[in-house]
C-alpha cells in the first residue's frame, strides 16, 4: 500500500510542479506583486496539494471506482428498469448536493438565489440526466444525437434568459455544468457506467461505458437557465476578499475544520447510499468492504488536504496574480492564460482518474499521455479565449454556440468512442483547481480592468464553461487523426497488394 501511495505522490508531484515553478518565476519579475510571506504560503500549499492529490487518487482506486462499478452491475442484474431509474435519480441528486465545488458556486450568488434551492435544482438536473445516461446504455442509443437534441434545447433556454433581461445569468449557468462534475462525482459516475456497460456486454460495451459525465453536465445548465428565466433583475456580485491570512496556522486549522465538515457530508451521503444498495443488492464479501472502507479514508484525508491547500494558498495567489498582470498590461493576461490553462489541468485529480480508466478500457488505444496532452492544449486555448473575452467584454455565447456546433459536427466523422470520451473529458477538466485558481485569476483581472466587480459575473464567470468545452474538440481531433492514420495504412497495404506478383500476394494474404 505504501509503495502504491508513493507512486501516486510522485505522479502528483509532476502535476503540481509546473504551476509552482511558474509562480516562483513570476515572483522575481515585475509582472506579479507577491510578498515573501505570500510566496512561502503558496509553496507550503503546493506541498499539501501534492500530498492531497496522491491520497485522493489512491482512495479513488480503492473505493470510489469499485463502489460505482458494483452499484452499476448490481442494478443491471436486478433487470428492473423502475428500480434502476429511481436509484440512479436519487444517486444523482445526492452526489451533486455533496459536491464541494457546487457549494462554493452557490455561496457566491447567495444574495439573489437561496443556496439550498440552487443546489437542489442542480441536483435534480443531474439526477434526471444520469437516468437518461443509464437508459442510453441499456437501450443502446446514440450519444451524439442525444447531445445534439439537448444542446439545441439548452440554446433555446439561453435565448429565453436573454429575452427575460437576465443575460448576465448565462455565464453562471454554463459554469454550473462544470462544477457539478468534481473529484467526488467523476470517479463514481464513470465507474457506474463501466459497471452497467460491462454487465450488459455486447460489441460496443467499452464505448457505451462513456458519456455519463457528458449528459450529467447538461442537466445543471438547463436547471440554472430555467432559474434565470424565472428570476427578475440582475445578479449583484460583491468584491471578494482573497487576502492571504497573516495567521497561517490559525487559518490552516480553521480552514481544515470547515473543509472537513463539507467533505464528511459529501462522502457520508455517498457511503450511506452505497451501504443501502450493498445490503439489498450487492452483498460484497467482508474483505472487499474493508478495502472500500480504507479507500474512503484515503479519499477523505486527500480531499481535506487538497481543498485546504487550495483555499489558503492557490485561491488568493491566483487572485493576486490576475490583478497584478492586468495592472501591468491587459495583453499579458491573454498569453499567460494559455500557459496557466495548459499546466493547471495537470493538477486536476479527476483528470488522472479519467485518463487511467480510458487507457484501461481502450486497451492502450488511447494512451494517458495523448489524453493528457490533448486536454492540456484544449484547456490552455480555453483560458486564452476567456481572457480575450474578459478584455473585450462580449457575451460567452459568441464562443459557446460555435464551439458546441464544431464539437457536434466532429462527432459525425470520428469513432463514437472518441466522441463519448471527449464529452466526458470536458466535464472532468473543469475541476476544483479550475474554480479555485483560474477563476480567482480571472476575477482579479476583471476587477482591475473595469475598476470594480460590476463586470465580474458577465466576463470572469464562464471560464469554467470554456474549460469544459474546448476538450470536446481536441479529443475528437485525436479520433479524427486515428481514423486518418488507419485509412492511410490500409491504403498503403492495398497498393502493395495490387502491385505485388502472385507469390508476394500469397505472403500478404
């Protein structure tokens, strides 16, 4: 176990090191105004982050993925569609309410929307679309056609939001789709799809196991858009307090205590639900339950350390960096946005869970390295485009509409496996580090450029949605390349056969 933990920590070190090096380099330049104390706090937070990611990834391997697979397999063995629908809906609602990223988002708009009402609405959206995702696997429906229909519905609702006078609600709505697919929900939901698809079997079992995250990301967007249609007036946004606390140890223990409560609630909801399913359907051996229990403990400790490090170090430093670089020159935040997006996605825990699962299910056909590079490029481009929107002040729809049309268009030309993986990748790329480091960076830059928080909700928000969208294109381009290479090899092979004599043809055949 210790050897496996050390391996996970080394992987986490390689993930967090690029971001840390960038911040340290910028400390010695006139671009960023960081004090010695702030730099030390960030470095200590980076060390905590490495440990937290390592523990979390180990816990996901031991607990969250086996739990999801067992629930999916046991539900399918029951062969009762009503039970499957009810259990999946309840599961979707519970794990969404338990997701810490959603709590953070709800707190930022609490003056206008009751946080519990927002979380329940988003939870119902995820629950409904998780049911649709499972039914897609059972009845073997095409993911591309389902996504096209629901995206058309989503854009129709966005038009109604604009007509209702709440156009600044759009960025928040699209961000909600990204924050609901966080470090707790992704391993569980993806493993659930694997369990269901493996139990059903068939020629396309591997392909059918993907797509759950993609559909579950649409539900929250529709739910928040419907809230925007029902609401009246603009959403106010107060200038946030992202100062680095001078009492490091006091702030550390206080933050760790509050984060622990959130994580306990998040994990307990999932564990209680799993135990109910375990007693009724699964009935695992004691040894397997002990392994899952150990994994849950690792997941708890890892998430607490990870989120604490983000709150005390990464969030305030991201805000300070955004303000400092925007003060130096607005053009710098555009170029820096690409670099920041490229390296930050490497530190997202859910990305590593997805990449490993993709490599295993495709038998190495889609390698972890290729997936990670495609995601990093996609996220880098998305942050760069978001910074351009922030500087030029225009609606997120100018990106979202053509972006999703390109994504859906590519789905008709690449293998369906790549389409499903791509849309899942969009959900997991927008994890807790995106909302806790890149979003504060954008908020700081926006407040500096427009001398106040008035434009924040319209221009800074939406960055999570952009991070979730661009991997849809880059991952499918991997599939397009794979198809092209395969056709070229086949064409070359046929030319050799045609030009060969009879004796050579025998060898070819």
